């Protein structure tokens, strides 16, 4: 007598077509095993799930070989044998490799039929759960990753219920606020707010719940367990459940107290420095004005002395007095010039054609260049303009070009080349000369210092490069120098575009 002839024996009230439609719709198949005949039946649905043709005739050993070698194959063998020997049903998740080589997750259920205390057959269901299982595994991996990140995060992280109560926190939250985990969970985040801060507003919660905003981030003050004020960077986001309904809030808290205190100290120092600079600037103006008044009086007194006592001009002491007065007058002029650099405002900036202002500067130096038979090559586009203060730009060019004449090599004709390069932020004017050059290893740190000179030249005051640097910086730029002794120097003037 044949044990099993049709899968409809499991569902006697269904016709075969209905059974097949149901199996296909549910991605399931039916199987049956007769112990006495050692025969296996697979429904059409089961065969499709295994990727075999409808005329395929399976055996127990064939069916087990579809299961992935190792853990899954060992488990199905154990479960199948337990159903026969120990009369235990099984319901497990296994990986099989289909006939086409595809690796997929399936649920296999086996229910033993018992007669006289023995298993005579097993009815089974085979179901494709690949999509759900892989999604479940991926979710589990994400949860494990999140849990690891949550626990080991360098900043505070916490989960908060929709009612505002703590669900879970990491150790950093306790460290930031100074409370134990149990103490933290007995309060709400709003309870820890500084009295001067608004609690976590109801309207903010509503906006997060309605998805009007994805995230709220702000710097807030809280109270530490010790009573001191702490500053934190607070970020709150809503996490949805699997049904896309609001689940809970996740907040990240970073202690920025040290940074805030440091910024405050910097701000206080900046305000103090600005105040001191203002006083210093006023002092320079007052001193410059008062000294000029006194020098005018001294100049008149010297003039009266020469008129009233003509022979006094012949005295060496009087000549020394005149020299001293001349030096004092020059020093006051320098002080007045230097003190004016900080008075530049945006209103003083106008658009200037570079080639025109370079040529105007050279006109005033033509005689000096002719005397030393010097040559100036200007490689500047005729339509190139820059925003600057005209007087400053002429002064910068005049000082640099004058220096090329003063510090030329006696045994070689002077040559100066003026080039232009640009980068994203600056227009760079290069002044290249073949003069004496400067030992930057020796003088590099003080090359733009006030009253610093590097060559024994008559009338060297050490003021020109100081003025160049001060005026370039007043224009929002900077100046750099490259130089080698005996080869010449290149001064680069960076002006903002």
C-alpha cells in the first residue's frame, strides 16, 4: 500500500489547485516522510523553493545535502532523527543552498505522526524566510553596533522616553553630571537645567514629534551634583519604532565647560587688549602732538639764539645742540608716521590700478635710478586693479624701491623686476632685485623691526621695512622676503583681492 499519493491528504477540504496557490502565495512548500517505506514527498512548492524541476524525486539524504555544510546540516540531521527516534517535533531556521547555488534562509517544520508509540511518518512545512531573516540579522548587527557605540562613546548618550524620563544612559552621562545611574534615572533632563535656562520646551518636543525638525542642537547650562554650573553641547533627535510611530528620544551631551571658560578668558583678554591698544593709540597721539609743540618752541629758541648771539654758531656745543634737535625732530616725525597706521577704515579703500600707481612711484625715483644706471622691468597687466589706500600703496612701493637703490651691489648694475602672481585670496606683487641680499639666518626674525639695519650704509634709519610691514598689514595683507647674500632679494607683498 502506497503511503502518500497527494499533498491534498493534509488538507482534504481543499482541491489541489487551491493548495498550490496558497503555498506559492505564502512562499511555503509541504513535505512528508514515510518511515516504513523510507520515502520522501515534496510538493511542487517545496521543489520550487529548492530550485529543482517538478519531476525531481528526492531522498532523505538528498534533501539533507541541500542544507549548508556544518552547523545547519548537522542541526537538521539531529532534528530529523530526534523526530523519528524521540518523537520530538522540530521548528528551526536553516540555511540551504538551492540547486542554482543561491544561499538562502528557510524555516523547516517537522511534526511526527505517532502510532503505538512509534513514529510512522513526519508531516512538514518548508518556508522561505530569507528576506525577514536577513533583515533580522542586519537589525541585530546594527543594534549591537549601536550598543557598543552607545556604551563606549566619548560623549554622553542617553535614551529618553516620550514623557521625558531616562530609559538608558552611558557612563559619560554620570561623569558629566556627577550623579550615579540610579540618581540620573530618578530625574528628568529638564530637572538638571540651570535656573537661568529655559527647560526643554514643550514646543520643541512637539516639533520633533511632528517631524517639523529632525534634530535640536544647542549649547545649554546645567547644574552639576556639586552645585557648579557646567556648559554642554546638547543634541536631541527622535527615533521611530518599527511601525514608524514615535519611539523615544536619543540625546548626545558633550561637556564644553573647559572650552567655554577658555573662550571667556580669551574674550576678556581681547577686550582688555583692545582697551589697552586704544589707550596706547591715544597716548601716541598725545605724545606726538605735545612733543611737536615742544620742538617748535625749541626750534624758535635756537633761531633766536643765532639771531641775538651770532657768534654762538661757532661753538661746538651749539652745533651738538642743533644735531640733537635735528635727531629729536626726526624721531618725532617717525613716531607720527608710525602712529597713523592704525587709523585706516574701510572707507579709505578705493580701487587702484596697479600699473598706474607703480609708474607714478617710479616717476619720483627716475633721477635716482638714472644716477646708479639702474633698470626696472615692470610685468604688470595694465587693467589689473586692487582695493587699497593709495597713500599706503605708494609708500610701500617707494620704500621697497628706494631700498633696492640703497642696498645695490657696487660692482653690478642694479636691476629690479616687478611681477604679479595670484592665489585664491591674494594678489601677490613680487619685487626682485640683484642687490646685496640679507642674511636671513642671522637677521630673519628682526628684518621688519623698527630701527633695524643690516648693512653699513649712510643714512640707514631702519624704518623703511617697518613701515612697509605696518602699512601692508593695515591693508589686510602681509609681506614675505626671500634673500641670499650677494645674490639679491625678493619682497612679496600680499594684498587681498
